[in-house]
């Protein structure tokens, strides 16, 4: 691709280049965790004897290579995987792409085993919840990344809960490939339509400041109050045909945060990527964007489904070990069999934007008790899970025990059949009649 992007077509071509033949399709899984002090039950800071920097030193001894910004370590890389940091030191593994759910699950386990050994040495815990359940100093101890400084400043004005999102939430994400524009459309449409069901099945953020919240997925609620220009649903996905061009049109209109040039961040105020494409950025007059600029801009889009040169299925609360494996299994089963994808697409094709928008709000509070067209979504979840199981069966990817990937869905079937989200289990197990949450929530939900 040429050095500079000169028109809208250059952006469209970028997404077209992401198309891959089915035989080259891969799976990527990303999962975030809170690291906390076992004595104080507070999340660790960036600096300090047991801060993130000290953990990174121990990872480096295990062969991880450090990535720095202004001499501050901000990420680690090894064997195609990346350990990165969310703003308030939530630690994330972005696993290397693999062919099967078995492999992505094993990759996550190996990383968590490594992290656990380091945390045991440091007397730290690893918490798998969607929202930090105890009050702490949210706006100190941040990772010293310039993009986070810019985001923090901007999020004060774009929504009521942006800073809370940055400091107090964790999620699980799955990344999948597409074969062409039509395949992208079907997968993205299904992704947005089924996001409320994923929110319900994975809801695991019902405790705030050691009290029961009125939300089962408070993390999802927070995202809905972060920035309406770059979060939630892309409305054009529910048009008759969603194309790469329509996605590019959306990207061009989203306000920019920054441009990164020669090791320096230029904060961009009240201008969008279309201005940049036309050489009209006030901070960088007559300059055109590069491919890196486009990718940086996409990284500041936080919709429930995000398109890069692959598709990111976002928006599941962080949870237990089996949930990390369940999310990729859920989406792979539905989207990587053409037969099953067509069945799911047919099932959801007349669901409209307003219905999904309302359902997204409902599941934040009511989980599997929410309704779509007067039908409890609990029963719809079971139908969807059966289709995913069929898709995994069709794939027939076996592990050494000759098991398919289907068993990774077992935890989701348990949740759907019970009608109770993990968030409701948190309330039942740890909140007393005076609405006080036990500290046991930490030890019982740690790795």
C-alpha cells in the first residue's frame, strides 16, 4: 500500500485486504485481569515495589521482550502474543492467532500459569471480574502512556462514565477473520444482534464499592455512558447491506483523539479523520494520514463489534478461566461454519436497531430475564448455544483426547439453563441482608 492515504478508496482497500480464504482463518483471544494486593485488596499501581513495572521485570526473565514509551515499559511480546496494560494497570494478554479453540485456551492457560507464579512471589492476587468490587484510588497509579493522558482528558467531556471505564473494568474479547465483504456483513450483523445475549451470559460486574449494584453488567452500563460517537452500535450495520464503504464513512466522521508522529503525540480537538484525509488538520496542516494513522484511529473506536483487518467481538465481562475459553468457542461455532452462519443470520435478520438498542439496556439490569418480542432471552440463548455447538461439531477440531471444541460451551449451557447470570451468583454468594459484600469475593474469584 502507498505511503499516504489519499482518498476514501484507499481506506476501503485496506479492509478489502483483510479478506482471507477460509483455510487461513484464525482465532485470537484477549482477556483482561485486575492485579491486587492480597493484604489491602487494592489494585496495584504502575510504580512501587509490587507495581506493574516490577512484574514486567520478572516476565522479562521468562523471555518476554519489553516495549517502552519514554523509557517506561508499557507492554511485552513473546511468540506472537502481547501483554499490554489498560489505563489503571489492568493487565491484558492478546494471544497470538491460532487455528482452534483448544489452542487459544491452552495459550491463555500457559500465560495465566506464568502470571500466577509471579503474583505468588509478590503476594498479589489475579481477579477475574468485569468491575473492581471495592473502592480504591481510581485516578492515581495510572500507566504513563500519552494516549491514556489524552483519552482521560477527552472522556471527561464525552460521557459521564469514561474515566470509570478506563480505571475499573475488565473484559474478554474474541478476534475472527472474514472472507469477503458479504461475509464481513453477515458476521458483523450477527455480532451486534447477539451482543446483548453475550452481555447476559457473561454478566459478572454486579458489585460496586462492596455493595450490590442495580446492574448485573455494570461494566456494560459504563460503556454505554462513555462516548456515544465511538461506542455501542454502528447503526448502518442494520441497513439492508453493510459494506466496507459504509464502515469507512463511519470511521471518517468519528472525532480523532491524536496523531502519532516521530515519537510524539499531537492531540486533535474537534476534527475527524475526514479532515485528516483532506489535509485539513490544524495541528498538521497539509499532511495526509498514513496506514499507521488509520490503525491508531481504529484503536480509539470502542463499538461492541469492531472491524480491523479482522473482526473483534467485544463486550463480555471478565470472568473465570472457563469463560475465557467459552467466548471464542461461542463465536467460532456460530461464525466459522457457513451453514450455521446462514441459519443465525436468517434468525436475526429482521431484528431491528431499536430492538437491539433496547435489549442492550435491558440485559445490563435483568440479564437472562430480559425479553425480545415478548420472549424471554433465556430460551433464545439456549437456541443460539445449540447452533454454536452444531458449528463446532461441523468443524470437528480435535484435541489429544479426541474431544471437539464443543465442551468449551458447557459453562454457557449451565448459565442459560439455570437462568442465573454469574453476576446474580456474586450477589447470592457474597452480599448479606444489609447489602454489604464479603471480602471472600476476592479469593473466590481469583485465579
